[in-house]
C-alpha cells in the first residue's frame, strides 16, 4: 500500500468523526512537523498573545482521541487561545497536548477541573502547568565546530533560533556543549523533536539533545564561554560524514531489509526522502523516513550522501543509508 493509504486505515472511524466535526464547527486545524494546531490566535482574537503562565500540559491521552473531543472539553473552563496535539506519522496522537488560554485564571481552572479526569473509562489524564521551556542543550559537539556553523545548520532545520552559545562540555571529553535558545516553548519543542529524530552528527560525533536543566545551567555559569569565532584549523565541512565505502554488501542492503521484513511477516518498507541541503562539495543532506507496515513506529533520520558516479540518485543513496541503519538497529548488519 502507498504510505498515505496505509496510515489512513489506522483509527479511521475517529478520523472521519474529526473531519465531520471540523466541517460542522468551521474550526481550522493545521498540522506542521508532528503537531496539529488550532488557533494561535483563534478567529476573532483581538490584542496581544496571552502572557506566560496561561498554557497547560495534558498527558496520558488515549492515542486514538482527537480535537473533536478535547477542544470542547477544555473550552468548558475558558476561551482557548491555542490547542496543540502532538501527532505520530500514522495519524494517532502521541499521548500529550498543550492548551493555552486567554488568561492565567482559566489555566488554573483547567488544572483544577481536569487533572486526573477520566476522558474515557480507565483513562485518567494528567493536566498541569506547562513549563514553557525555551532552552535546549546539545552535548557532544566536535571541537572543530564553530558557533557560526552550528547556528547556520540549526536555522536550516529548525525555526525560531534566538541564540547559540558554546561551552566546553562538562560531561564528555574533547567535546563541546551548546545552549540553544528559541523564541518560544513551541519552537524549542519542535526543534528538540527534529534534532532527536534526526540522529544529527556534526564533525562525525553523535549529539545528545535535551532540555537545559537548572543544574546544568548553573554548572555552565561557572564555565567560561568559548569564543564565538573559535574554530580548529583544517576542520571538515559542517556535518560532512565520511561516506560509507561502496561494497557488494551495500548494493544489497535494500534486498536484505525486504527479506528481513518478509521473514518477520511485515509489509514491504516504504521510503520517504527529502533533500534539505546541498553543499559546495557535492554532498547532499537528506531527511529520510521509512514505514514498515506491521511495525508500530516508523524509522527516521538525517543522512549525508554523495553521488560518485554509481548511477544511483541521491534519493537512492539516502534510502540505502537509512536501510543500513535500520538493519543495524535490528541486529541484522
């Protein structure tokens, strides 16, 4: 089945109910990069966005529940400025959402009314104040990566970057830690998702991306910031990994993955690839996604590839790179 046909078949009844509700109410839902959003601002909103402290976090949601149930529920205690439901590739929700109200009083009312509330028998949800964090830590950067290079990469793949600050990593030897500040919690959360799912590597090292916790923030305050222009002479181009040597095994990677799926009674892998960057040296940076019907979650990641006269397109090289990683994760390579 094509990817869209396969994903549409999951939770179809509730998806149809959601579409009917949206059509009846005229509510517009927009899905971007793994989250579906209502409002921000909603129709008829006048004035500035609500201040900090007006957003609540909603957790432990049934994954087949959508906005046609959740928005009317959370609107009982006050006017919603924005509602964001985190989504999977299959169309199920990821089990959590954020509701932002027009004022702090309504947010407090939502916590009092809906924390431990059963949205369905046996499904008590968690509702609490959203921390609205805006800072991420990225640990494990190669010492050859400069602030300018890192910021340029982040602006290509994430939105809302305010500042990037480099420190000597307090946790990893011969590595740097970057503090990434974003314009909003929403922007930071989407950046975290993109960077974590992408298995980003800069200068050949794998990064660890997480929220900047208070203890780490305090520890970094006592550290000296690295000069913004610091750069090791002779460093490689940003994010360029050593290309995997061509071998007969690589030519059969896709066949191996198909055979493995057949042995496990899974469907044929479905690849989605998108070139997001090309550098002056002929390297192409691809975002890759593979859906295997029968697996609960898709595999995804970034890959640098280069066409070296093999006759394969960049998309084919990206498929091979991701297929090889999937085989390694499954212990078959």
